[in-house]
C-alpha cells in the first residue's frame, strides 16, 4: 500500500473515505497524516462542532485548532483570538 497524500495543500475536514485511505496507508513517519478529532465551541451559545481533521505528529495544539477554525470560517463561523462564534451567534 502506498502512502496517502492529500491532493490539496490546505488540509481540511477529513471525509470518511479519506480516513479509510489513511488507515490503510503504510506511511508512519512523523510527517504522515492521521485523523484527529478537534472540537470548537461557540463562546456565546455553547454549540460544539467536532470533526476529524488531518494532522501530523508535528502539528502543535494551537495549529490543530487553527486548522479547524479555518474550516469553520468557510462555513460562517467567526473565529478570532477573543472568541469563536457559530453562524447563529455571529448574525
């Protein structure tokens, strides 16, 4: 089995098919991607958004949250250093 490599430089939420491909991969080095569940909570209403995102062992905790926040911003969330707000609370 060959190593899984994403086709895009921006690694966003991992689909079930992507997670399956990674789990079948024989790539185990420190730069190998693997799914990690990351949750972001709305600081106003408490809504949680938890998904699998692709990270590697060198991705720090703040970098992991930024991967999730970047994806959520594209879905209408407002994510700043001061607060994370879901689309309902942003409006």
